[in-house]
C-alpha cells in the first residue's frame, strides 16, 4: 500500500515531530510533510527524496534552523527536520 504525503501551505509551520520536503518549482515551492514517528510516512518521504534526487536530478539541501550554511544531501535522513530541493539548472 502506497502512502501519500500531505502538502502544506507556505505559511504553515508543522509540529516538531514532522519533517518537511520543500520542492522548488516554476510556480513556487511545494511542501510535503511526514511524521517522523510513523514508519510508513518516513518510507514515503524516502521514496519521494530518491525519486527527486536520483530520477529527476534535483539537488537536495538540508535546511539549518540556526543560520548555518546548508549542505548538499545525497541520502535521505529521516532525522533531519527540513530539506529543500532545487531543480536541475539548464545552460543557455
């Protein structure tokens, strides 16, 4: 059975037990959340992460709440609070 992650609005702050995947797009960000205490949602977040990074070639970055520099992430870690995905850049 496939689990679909809920989406949230830009101005919504999820509870601390939730993780966020923010995907940059042409029409703004799409934010998906998952509950870190629910294995099926953690796995759905992992699948979405892998689809974006490996199949669609997005760059994933961890978002640091304290202003530290974000770092590129290549493997899903359910303990991170927030990810932002940047679409592939096109040369011109």
